[in-house]
């Protein structure tokens, strides 16, 4: 016996406690962020990394009507002041309080993605971790936000 194909509404609701942090415009590492974007453009790699990495460059699922967006993929900029460096260093050796500002705005922690893959229904900030990961291999898994 097989379960037929079906749609299922999934919703998530939780509280995130952001530490005190500078507004983005006053971030002392903003120049690193802007430089990262400049280098991507200059290198000819101004594309949605999701499409490049998981669709062989096919941007058919991308929202290209809006500017591409930089995504902090490991640690969000707003979380910088609460990083446990003992935990971070296990995955990123050598990162310290002195160097974390440069790290947070470089290739190890940034990706360039379209609005759909960033904040849309199928986006990394909207879908659960497992659903977003499943989208690497299943086209159009998540189609819209309901209600």
C-alpha cells in the first residue's frame, strides 16, 4: 500500500532572543560585507548560489525581478555578540573575538541568493532546515505561504 501524493500545511512559531547589537548601518565590519559583494560582482559570480549549487545554474525557481540578497549562512550578523567561540572554533579553527568580524562577512559565512531562496516560502529563513535541505534534490517542494 502506498500513501498518495498530498499537500500538507506546515507552520513554525518560536521566539528568537537577539543580543544587543549595532544597527547594520553602524556595523564596524560593514566595509567587509560591501567588499564581499563588490568582489562577487567583479569576479562574474553575481548569481543565486542556490541555483548555481543545486540546479546547475538553472535559475527557473529564482526571483530575479528583485536584487540578489546576501545571506549569513552560519551565524547571522545580529548574533555576533553572543557567539560561543569554543563552539565556533570547533568548526572554524582560528576564529576569535578579534577576527570574527571579518569572518562573519566572508565566503565562509555568506552566500548570495535570490529573494525566493532567502526569504520566500522556499527560503532558508522560512522553511525548516530539513525541508530547505530537501529542496536541494526536489524541485518545487515548497510552493507558497498559506493563511
